[in-house]
């Protein structure tokens, strides 16, 4: 018995040493930079976008899979215009959870992020293809450019489209219930868990051709807590908004408790607290604040808000300027159901004063 146990132990030690030597050889000979062209081919074949990696890719395998890249950029779909770029990004992935279909990322750190966001005249963004799951049929995206006008038009045609609205609403409910009961297999295979995200020195350039707006967000900093689906996480952000048309020069910072479920397309932001000060078109805001709880369901096309409080202190410029303008808007409860063309608002109150 002792001889058998001794042989087993020797065999295990030999296997461990062989594996250790194999890993060492792999680490010494593996060059992730050799796969740059292959990665670029995959990205172009899937998204018709050009991925450029000018810096080196650094990879470590133990005790965690660590990845570090520098000077990376991605073009717009079908052309050479730049869509996004990153000066440097690092992340580390735990190995053991991968065996249980869980992607656990220690922390993601991104520095020098830039994005050029464009919306065309039809209301389509230049990143829509990155979010698409390439399904043969999908729900039409709601037009959020003017919620009030969309709601008014829906109410005006409600009597003529009662049957279609009811069918669409019932279909949305059935689809939502089905999504809650049975998540799609392609999304249930891998669970993503990120310990935190840090973004430094970010810039977002926005050109809205539909509404003729050009603006920039500079000095963007974002910090999050643990990010995973169906679990709320802390989000903190700050930066500066610069607008070419209309003119804007304001600083902002905010916090919220965010949760999302991409399978069921539910998104919420609780304990929202956003503060803005500076110039926003004809408003010179000394203090502009927004607090409350927000939620949106893309399946049921329902937006809800609870405990929303909006406050403003500043000066209104223009043909009829108002000095020392103060306004407060309180919305204890609001629900907008686009599938039913319904708007419910409870106990809305507005107070305003100023000097001409």
C-alpha cells in the first residue's frame, strides 16, 4: 500500500513539473504582438471597422491573465474616420472562474480615451452596429428626440390604432415575460464580473446632425464599483461640457447607483445626484442640480421616475434677461408608457422667481 501511494505521489510531482516547465516555455516564447494582424482581421470581418494597435501588447498568465495595450484606435464603420482611441488600457482576468463560465476581471484602467460620436439625419448613431446582436428581427428603436411631440402624436392616433397598440403591447409583455423566464442561451453561457472601472482623461466629441448640435466633453473621469448584470453598482463621474452650437462651457459631476440587464433590456439609476455650473446656451448657471431615481425598460418601452427634484440658480440671458433666476421642479412620480401611449404624473410642483 505504501509503495502504491509513493508511486502515485511521484507521478503527481512529475506531472506538476512537466506542466510547470510547459507553462514556463509558453511564457518565454509566446508573443501576443504576433496576433495583431489576426485580431485586426477579425474586427474588420465582423464590424467592417479598422482596428489599429501601434503600441505593444503585454500579456501575463499567472497568477492572473493580465493584458496591457497602448495606442489603440478603432475607425468608423466602412470608412477611415476615427471612432475611438485609447492611450493605454490594462486589465487582469482571474483564471479559475473561467472554468465555471465566469469572466472575473480584477480592475479595468483606461487612460486617454477619446470617442467621436455622430448621429446622422435619420437619428442613427455611428456605434449602433457595435451594440447590435445581429438578430433577424428586433423591436424598432424608439425616437427619443422629442418625447413630448412623440407622445402627442401617439395620443392623436390612438383611436385609429387601438387594435394594433393592444397587440404590440401584449407582444411586448409576452416577450418580456419570456426573457425573464428563460434568458437566451448565448447570453447565459458567460457571466461577466468586473471589480471596477477607472477612466482618466477622457474626451467625447458629439456631432448631432439631426438637431444640428456640436459639443465636447473633456477631462472626463469615471469610477465604478463592482460591475455585474442584475447587481447595482456605484458610478461617479465628472468633466467639462464645451458646446460649439449652442454655446456651452460648464463643469459637471455626479453619482448614481446603476443597474442593468442587457438580456431583458432593463436599466435603472437610483440615488442620482448631478450638479452642473457654468454657461449652457442662454443660461449662466451658478447651480443646477438633479436628484431622483430613474428606470427604463426597452422591451415594454416604459420610462419611470420617482422622487425627482430639479433645482436651478443663475441668470437667463437673451432679449428678455432675468437676473437671480431661481426655479425648483419636484416630480414625486412619473411614468411614460410608449406602448400604451400613456403619461402619468403625480403631484408635480414648479416654483420660479427672478428679477428683470
